[in-house]
């Protein structure tokens, strides 16, 4: 369910079908909960989310992060070049 409560947008148990890169820019507000562990994400960060991961995501509605959806092939190429 998506709802603006206390100036936030909340997604409960969201599952992405692709790998995701989140670009967290200055003044973005985001927290991610996975397996009952809450992660507060710093500004100017990049977050990788594996596909088929169940997450709770809370976004501040004033400044949203940029979601980049990656195909499996692109993600494998990125990882190959990174490692």
C-alpha cells in the first residue's frame, strides 16, 4: 500500500522483478527495511537492490531518489567490470 503519511511515501513488502540501482542525491530521504533490519541511507549514495528481494521502503515525498532498473545482462556486465 502506498500512502502519504507524515510527509512520506511508504511501500510495504515491495518486490522488484529487476535489479535496481538507487541514486540517493542531496536532501533525499529514504529508509529500507529487510528482514526486520532498518537501514537509513546517506545522501550522495548508490544502493544496489537484488531482484526478487522483499523490502519495505519509506521515501520522503519532497526529494525522491532516482530508480534505475537494470536487466540481468547489464547487471552482470557491471559486476564483471567492477570485480
